[in-house]
């Protein structure tokens, strides 16, 4: 298994959790166990499934408030799922994040016009 891990690029936590959300409970449990062996900080999470559900609720609410998907490029669009996950993971409220996206989009638009 180490030979396989050495050849695969690392997967970000946000991408890993997005993939987990698309799996059934048995596959999710198996991947959680594998990931926990690779990442000690995930062992500290009592229930990764709950974390994923909270993330999905958070990002769905942010997208509802914004009126568009957060699947963008941070530098070009002023938002991205990676940055949204970082905000969620550090405990930023959805409304605060949405306000930040509005400012970032404005700045990105100004830069594009320069």
C-alpha cells in the first residue's frame, strides 16, 4: 500500500470530504478508516460523517444566499470551494462568509477592469 500512496498525489481535505459525501455509509466508513491511518488529526474527529453533513448544510446555505455555486477560482472570481471550506472549518458564520464573498467579487471585478 505504501507504494501506491507514494505514487498518488495528495488529496486535500475539502476534496476528500466532497468525495465522501457522494459515497454510501459502508464506503464512507472504509475510507474514513484508511484516511485516519494517514492523517492523525482526522482521528480526533468523532464522526466525520457529521462533519460532512455540517459542511454540506453550510455550503448549501452560502450558495442559496449568494444565488450561485461557489465552485469558482478565488483569484479570478473572488470565491472558491476551497476558501469556503477553510472558512467553514475555522468556524466563520455563513452570513459573514457571504459578505466577504461580495467584497472579494467586487475587488476581483475591479482588478479585471484594470
